[in-house]
């Protein structure tokens, strides 16, 4: 799964990495991004790529209650193209969720040890995501979920699931504003090759979502 991550890059670095032409409203770095918070995402509107904020935790357009979002922070890529909650989104509402590391908790006999995990060879990356618009009366929400897959060899020792990190040359294809067959996008994701990851232990300070400073990423000595 993916339940916490970081984004510490500057707005300029993000714009350059993802080809964003306009400024990003209210951009702030975060050492501890958690479900329910607004997260930076990139979509393609048919003319250009745009970066903006979506709330993490998908609320499908048909949902009666927005609280469903807390149960839908992740979507399994193996079945998303078949599920009513995600099928239409896989076809036409795909996004990039910008990050530079994520946290996972490795179970031991006595505790869960938090680890910070990042790409070995590049700083910024994007999770494969899905988004939707929900409206009830005068309230409108734009929300998202992160797609996951079975852990690769590196991650298996930490957790049995992992977020899908798109290779740089696959990002534009994922958000290209053309409706696709859900099965085709399923195949696209299953053929994505994982890049090399690195990880190190961090303090349990990161466990509390309210904690959001450099201590979250400090290596545990």
C-alpha cells in the first residue's frame, strides 16, 4: 500500500520535471503527506499539463457520502479496470501524483519500523493515480487514489504491496487525455518496470501525521 509520502522539491524543480508552464497555487513542501490531505497532482487538459491539488482519498462521483474517501486511498492495479469504483477512471481520469519518497512500515516481532523509500537514481517521481469529481448540493470535491501492485523483490522484505512509480518515459502516456479501454491501461501498468529503490530507517516520530518537519526524514541512528 501507500499511506504516507513526502514532497520536498521546489516549485521550479517540479515545473521543470513535469513540463508545467503555469505557477502552482499555494505550493508547500511536506515531510509527511497523509490521507485526507490535499496532494499535488498533474493532469493533461487536452492542451497542456496542469498541476494542482486533489484530496487524497477517492470519493467517486456516485458516492452518497464523502467519508468513503478514507477507505479508498489506494486502488489495486490488478483489478481496478474491473471494479465499478475505478473502471471509468482508468479509462479517462488518470493523473500523476508528485512525490520524492514514501514511507512504509516493516513489521518485526516487537514493533513496526518506519522506513523512508526513494528512487536510487532520480529525485522526483510520480505515482500512477486516478481522480474524480464529486458534488453534493453546493459541495464539490476533487479527489484521488494511488494505484498499487504486488511488492517487487526489494519491497517484499518491507511490505507485500507497493505504489506504482511510473518511469519518466511513461508519465505522459499515462495522463494523455484520450479515453482508453480499461483493459489496455491495465496492461500498460502491469508492464511498467520498477526502478531501483533505496530505503533507510526513520524514527516513529513520522507515525503521527501532525508531525511534519525534517525529523520525519532523519536517518535513525
